[in-house]
């Protein structure tokens, strides 16, 4: 291949020695830094070196960290670059700081262009292997599927051998799923060809964001650079609303496909857009011509469709049940404010038998600590808020006459610190909730100043490894106040506070957008003086640990801030659950010892951990077929129990919600893409069950089957939630039979009565 002179020019610009090896020319047009990016990088470095909680100078030592993280960001599994590729850039290992401060980003862009070349080469090689289709499945080879901690391959021959094993493994997966050679070739060739399309759609903004995040995250794990589009997406996620038409979109085979139509949205009310419809053209307003969007990046299509409230958008659509040559339809809609209700707090009520009586436990699921900051700042009395929604749901649960309330924070990655404080205030009278220490060691206490409780009865909080940040603040405060029982697995361990800093304030004009920085400005501490940083929140009653602390959680980061402690805040506990926790734990142990679903889950978790530790699969067909048959049997057995419409004798019973039933009836009126009921996959990917491997990926499955599987997963028995509900029902029973203990666990509730 031809050699390019990019690195030579860069090295000269950075005043380094000549004569170094140069990377080869990429097959596609090389990307270059865009106007404003060098300025954005410079301003970002000045902000991060001065305002960050842990300011780190941008010097040669930091450059080395950026260098390593940038290559890892591009090729985390070490399947594209070789050690030789890394070595040829070694001369600039300590010069990336100069690239930022000297406003010359040619090196990081040159590295990315080399990555694109290697990406194209590896995919081309994979497709050639597929075309040949010659694999020996009788040998005892193995394939290492997680290479994040592996060394870079030493040669091109070695990386090709990795790709041979990867393609061989994917061929074997499809073969074990019952596909013939012709079908396997078609599937894999289309799969690898499909990898090229999104890669070729990457822009200079994408490259700049990847590089700047390599810098930001080298300081500390939760510091990020957000490009203009990423900043908009973050804002939407926090306020849970946007202005558009109410369609959830997905890319499938270069088409933009409607995956979901939001009930009550312009698209939903029109009745003219169905799940599975393909959007092939968009006119972003009344005066613009139709822009063809076939093959366009999904976020670019979304940007065309979104727009100001009450403005008009026109869509060109191929109906879901029509072929690519069918007559196109045109739909004109008026954009409105769309609420993302799927991410809002939701409630459900469960009944559990306790001897001759029934206990009612209300569950509030909270996916994120959201708040519409802008609406609140403007004084909008109806601004979107997690606390306001939960408070409303608590009023409803009181009307439902629940005995206990469980706040489900599993996989809630956090959000607004203000919401965490105010949500805690719904369950305590008043007092400190969390402490913050800034970079100058100044400690501030965030307190609930609103007297009274929205719920003064017994309380539980369900957490897992995915519960982070604001979730940990809330769970820790509830635990420190003795206000409720924490159930689950140790949380993520993110004990830091971030702020958003808009870089556009440094721009020369309104047309230039520099993006935003999200960086750490403080560390938060529990009111008992400890911190959730690194260690997370330890539950009072532990459920099986599904995550891996080596790969997920704060402890998995190599540059996470350490655990520490400060002087405790002055606070008065609201209750004391220490006395009742051992009793609940004993009942829990006795129950799960007889619970077949719980035992199955524990077995599956143990199997996943074993596989994760081994980090390899056999490429021998006989061995894999035996493993697959065993997994198929396990999956079918689990699925039969988890999807059974008839609950077990001891399972909590979900009390029907009239409003939810109405919403389901409305949703049921929307047809699947084919207008027929989708065929259920052989083994659905349900909660708590290992899924049988069909060898397919993402969009290779039909949209109808994918949506049906998700529907079943949502309806499937949630083993861990059921056990948490049982624990809270046990608590009610114990408190009702021991009034003295009840007065210690819930003194405020006792006084109210």
C-alpha cells in the first residue's frame, strides 16, 4: 500500500525528530480537524486544569495517559491495531499535551484515520474468510472473546489469526442454531458489510469527542467532553422531554425504522404512522424540500425530524408491510412537546399471603433522578421532577392501602443531586442528607428543610451494581437515618459530583459551538462521615451479585478517587432497623432455600461468573453442541417458569392498575409491523434467565420478534423484585406482632398514631 506523509508533517509541526515510521494511507477520505475544535480543546484544557476537583496538569505524564486511553477507546478489544501500529506513533506519546495547547490536532486525527484503515482491512479479511467458508470444527481451538486486558497483537499474522477465530466462532454459533452453510454465509457477509456503514459515517465531531474524552477521562472516570449533539442528548435525558413527533427510531439495513409510537404524541394521534414504517425522506419545515435519508446516520435523521413546538415536519414513508418498491406515503405532522414517560417513576402494588392475612407492598420504580432544570428556573409550576412524581405516586399508594413501600433503584445511574436530596426528604422529617467537599476542602451540607413526611410507614430500597451516584446518595441517607431496609447487591461506588460547563461562552460568535464539559467539582459524603466512593452502599440484606466488580463499577477504573471519610454531620436518626434486619435475613434465607426460581437464578449467575473467568469458548463443534444442548435445556426450564401466566403459590400477586390496563388497551390497537401477532422466539430473553444463543445480532432478528421478546421480558417474573417484596411483607408482619420493636423501627409512625 502507499505510504502517507501525514505523520511526517505532524512531527515537523511538533518539532520532533524526523525519520520515524509513517502510517499508511486510509482507504476512505481522511478526516481532519474542523474550525473551532482546536480552540475548544484549548479552552477545555484551561477549565479542567483550574476548576476540576482533582486538577491535573496537562503535561508529558498526562499525554502518556491520553495516548494509551485514546488507542483503547478506538480499539478496546485490540482486534484492529497491532503493536507495530502503536509503536509507529510512540514518538508522539509525550506530545499530545502539545497538540492541545499548541492547537494542532493532526496527530489524534492521524491516529483515527489509521484506525479506519485497519478497520476496513480487518472487515475485508473477515468477509474473505466468510466467502471461503473453510473451517475445521474438529480441532481443539479456543476463542478468547474478551480481549480488553490482552496485549496488542505483535504482527499482522497474529491479528489475522484472531479474526479467523472470531469468524469461526460466529459461523459455529449460527451452525449450532440450525442454519445451513449458504444461510450462514449470507448472514455473516451482510453482518460484516453492515459494520462498514456506521464506521464510514463517523465525522470530525465524533473523532474530536473520542479524543477529548480520552483526555477528560484520564483525569478521572466521570469527567467527559460532550460535543454539541451529545450535550443536547444529555439535556433531553435530564428533563425527560423533547419537541418532536413522538417516534422511537432505529437503524435497520440503512433504513430509519419506527420502533415505537408514543401514545398521545402527534404521531400516535395521527394514526398514520405504524411500528415498522420506514422513513426515507424528511422535510424539516413547510418551506424545505424533502431530504432523502436512506443510509443517513440515525442522529442526523432525528435532528431533521425534531424542531420547535408547533412547527411542521413532513415525512416520506414506506409502509411497514410493503416492499422497497412500494408506493411511498407522505405524512405531515405538527411537532409538540413529548414526555418520555417510559423513564418516569412508576408504581405497582403486590399482595402477599402471610398466614391468614394479605400484606400489600407498593413498589415505585425510578429509572433516573430526572429534573427539567430550565423549566424549574423559569418558574414553571409543572416542571418535570422525579421527586414530584414519586410524591404523587405515594399519595396513590396510600389510597391503595399499602402496608410497605419499596423504592426500586436498580440500574438507576443517578442524575440530579437536588432530586436525590428532595426525594430523601419525602421519607424523613428534616435534616442533612448528604455532604459535599470541594477542591478547597470546604464542606457543605445539603439538607431537607421541608418538615413532615410524604410516607412515614415502613420502607425498603432495592439496589444493584447499576445503582450509582444520586441513587447511592438516597440509599445511603435512608440507611444512615435508619429509615428503611436496603436490599440487593453493593452499589456502583460513584461518590463524586459533576457540573456542566458550556464552552460556548468562549466562542467568538453564535455560529461556533464548542460543546460542554461535564467534570467533577466535589466529592459527596454520607451524613455518617463515610463516602460511597469506590465501596458503594452495602445492603442490609444481600441478594445474589450479578455484576463483576473487576469490569463494572467504580472499582473497575484504574484512576478512581480513593475511599475516605470526614467528620459526620449532626443528625437525628428517624428510626432503627438494626433490630429487625437479622430477623428479616433469617426469613429470607429460609424462603430462598425452597424457592426454585431463586435457586435457578443463583445457578445461572454462578455459570456466568465461571464463563467470565474462563474468558474463552471452544471452537470444537462436538464440545459446543453439548454445551448448547445443556444451555437450551436450562433456558427452556427457566422460561417455562418465568413466563408462566399462573404465579406460584408463594409468588406476590400484582394488583391490576385500571389506568395501566387502559394504556395497554390503547397500545394493543397498534399492529405489529406485519399486522399479525409476532411469533415468539424459541427461548425469550427474560429477566433472570440465560438466553439460548440463536447466533444472531441486533437488527438481524425481525423487528416484530424483537419487540415481542422485549414485551415478554417485561412481563416475566422478576425473581429479585419478588423476593424484595417478600422481605418487606415479612417486615410488616413482624412490626404488627411486636409493637415495642415497631416503636423503635418507626418512631415517627408510632407517634402519628
